[in-house]
């Protein structure tokens, strides 16, 4: 049996955030009442695990580290079809940076049991670091393949297509391994009604630091090598100009501006 | 452990802190400010309070970091060519090294490095660490992480800069985790806090809605990946860079991931992140066939084709064209948004473009908030007129 662990993060829905919840007077993010979602790339990770399970004998475990409300994200993963879910949550984990988060996740995964494949999204859309995947792989001592758009498992080996900026790499690695996936890999399914009903009944065990017993200097703020010292809102871009006139005048004006800024130098 | 407190005697309940908190974690209860759980001790409210009623205490650990000296830049190569981001990192690194009064070194791993070493010698760097081995010819996570970690342990740099590319963002976290040091992703600005002698790393978070300054106070090296196309490139100058060749200690078994093949992206797809001009289309195009207008304009301007998430999700165009939070982040000299309303998730992928031209029928479209030039017009009329004008210009040019 292939044992797959999917790591997910609950993030604020930034699209909704932008539409309704940015306060233009203070230019600050208003998080209250903002809907939380599963990080979109992590939904692709869940989907990929489920697709593997459709073809092979597999056990799919989904985990998330976060506050108690992250259970909602895990509940959705259960509704999509993962076999079991664990929430990794303890007040002492709060304030963890990517290193400390990866450390907690690595210890939680070891506690949960043996694994063959770890799948996670290429990055979370709130922090956008893309660091937890590789750091987790390192702390588990397994190889990683990042930015994967296609994967196949055969005979204990994974063949994957990794996306780089201007080319793809086809790589092969013996399991266990960790992959981070891009959105191109699949289209995540919606939970079925049956899935939703089943998920409501399922228990989501919580692993706290009582269970994991991790030293204080490796978790939370104290375990984090980085510190956020200041948070501020970026300068808004200068207000642009709406070009008036008839169609011809508008075209003419744009051409002039492009010329002035030397932007027609590649003109064919 | 840090602690944040409200001194109730000083607090007037004015609420300035409430609106200052980027995380909305302060509320007024009984005319006093209350800080809610989840605070990450950023200190914004401390500065915002007119009455000095909020105090933040950070326990300072004392660690000797003086063994670590100098700034390193990782020279990323693809097919043996040094990537442009390397020269951007060198200019940032040069400033940081000068501010610290330390050396700037570039680290290059690969096979047949002779030409690249000659090239690097033309730039104002103090040292070049070169590791040559046939096993290092292509980037491979396992080998590269191993070699870079051993160099760090041996030579102890205080800062390491790596490009925030799909290679840099694969390598840097692997190394940072191994030596347990801080790594800050995708920085857009770097400076030295001379008093603390530490690197202040500035990066966007929450899709660019907020910026964060991050430090690595107790461990060295301080590692950062830096977003390409943000910093100026370094200029060549006379240099007397010392080349230090290091023998790697690698065997084939160290690398568990085997590269079987490399596939080039279709040649008509210019790399969006490298393009100087991008013409992007959105739902306003009406139907997929109308992307031909976008292609035509991009083609004549010598640019690349981008797209909004809506049209990628609708299957009008492949996803590698997608600009935005879940697509690519671009910073061309010119970005032309055609029929794109400009949801925040699109804006964060393109708002740092030098010039933005937006064409949209809807005068209320959010894209006009960030456009340098806004054209309220039906793109099906405007684009053909613009293309025609450009074509006549181009024929007179010949």
C-alpha cells in the first residue's frame, strides 16, 4: 500500500479580501469576516493524491498545522475524499516561521507513521515563500521534486515533470520523496454530497505539543531563525491618466507616449 | 519570547492602534485597547499609538556571530549560461558588502566553468569560489545543496543571496534547513542595519498587500532569495577577483533524483518573466478566437502574450500564459491589459510593470486604479486601430 501524506494550509481568500475587505481610508487589511480557503495549490495536492488512490492501493492522510479553525480546511479535504486528517495545533506553535513550521510538520509526520510520498502545493498564497516543502523534505531526510506539473508512480518510483521558467525537466526518484505541485497538474474536484455528509461524521484528531513533545527552542517564535520586525503597507502606485478624445486621438496619444518612452524599439 | 502589553492608565481608547494593525488583531473593549491572540509582534501599533501606551518587549539572546564574514552571491546557470539575476544579486551584494566593510564573493558550481570564470572576473567582486565537477553540470538539488552547505561550513559567510527562481527557491530552503538558519523568500529590497550589523530583508506578503521587514537575528548566514528584475544589474569594472577552486566530494549515489529529459517550452511562447513587453488578454475579448488580436499586437511590438486567470480557467489559452497570484509575476517595461478587469489576484502579478496601459469598456474596472494610461473603449475597436497605426509606422521604418 502506498502511504501518501498531503500537507495543506488554510489561507485567507485574497480575492474576497480585495473586493470587500480592504479599508481604503487606512489602507489596511481587514481580516475579520474574511472567508478562509484551502490554499489553492494544496487543493491540487489533495486532488493528485486522490487520483493516485483511484489507480492504486493507497492511504491518503491530510495534515495541517494551524489554529483550531484550520479544521474546516481538513474537513473539506475529507469531503473531497482523503482517508483521514490530523490537525497539528498548539498555542506554542504560533509565530513559527518556515523553519519551525517545517520542523513541527516533520515531527508530526513521523509520529503519524511511515510514509512513501508527501505532496504539497508549490507555495501558499498568503506567505508565498515556497520554502516549507523543501525544508520539510530536508528535515525528513528525503529527496524533493518541486514545481511538478505531472507525476506517475510505478514500482516504488516516481516519474515527474518539473516546471522551470523556460523548460521542463523529466525526473525520476525512488520513494520516499516529497513533491510540490503547480496548478497545471490537475483540476481539483468539488466534494460530492456523499463526501460532505461523510466528512461531517469523521473525527479529526488534534496533535498538540503534549503528543509531539517538541523542545521550546525549536518551535514557535523561539524556534524561528527569522523575525518579522516591521509590517507596513506598500506605497500605492501614482494615479494614472485616463486618456480622453475620440478613437483616433486615443490611438495617436498612446503611440506618442510609447515613442517618448522608447518602447517602440522592438517594433517589427 | 516577545511580549506585547497595553498600559491601561495611558490608553485613551482612541483606536489609532486598531486601524494600524495589519492583521486586525486589536479591538477596543471598555475604552481600552485589547490585543488579540495571533499577534506576531510586528510593532506597527507601538509606533501608531500617540500616548506610548503599547509596549513591546523582545528578549534578546546573546550569540557570537563574529566568525561569519562577507557576502556571497550564488551564480545560477542554465545550460552553462549565467542567469541575469546573478548580476542583479551582485549589485545588491556589492552595496551590502561595502556597507559592512566586508568582501563580496560569488559562488559558482558547474562543469567547464572557464568561460564563466573569465566573465565573472570582469565584475567588481573580491572572490570567486568555483567548484567544478561533471556531476554538477546541471542543477540537481542533492548535489548542489551538499556542495553549498560544505562551502558555508568551511568559509562562514554572513549573508548569502540566491535568485528567487525555480532553481534558487529549490536550493536555498534545502540548505537553510540543513544548517538551521533563517531564509527570507522573494525579497524585493535589502539593506544593512549598521547598528545591529544585520541584514534587513524586505518582501511582499499577502499577495503584495503588505510588506514585511524580516531579520535573522541569532543565526548565520542570513539567507535571502531575491526576486529577479527588481535590482539593477552590476556594471563591469576592473577587478582583481581571486579565484578559489574547491574540489567537491561527491559520488553518484548522493543524488537520488535523476534527470531523464529536458523539454523546451514551445518556441512561440516567450518567457513572460524575461519579456520587456507583455500584451495580456482577459474575458473582455469575448471569445477565445479573439486572442489573435492580442497575439498580433504582441508580435508587432516584439512582446509576449499574457492572460488573466479567468480566460485560462475557461480554457481559452494554456496556463503558462497566466499572469497573477496563481500564475506568473512579471515586471516588463510595458504591460498592456486588454479586457482585463484587474482583480487583485491579477494586479499582484503585474503591478510593478514600468508602464501599464489598460483598455476596458468599463470605466469602473479596478485595473484603471493602477494603469499609467487608461483607455475607456471597446477593445475590438481600439486594438485594430492601434495595430493598424503600428503597422504603418513599422513599414515607414523599413
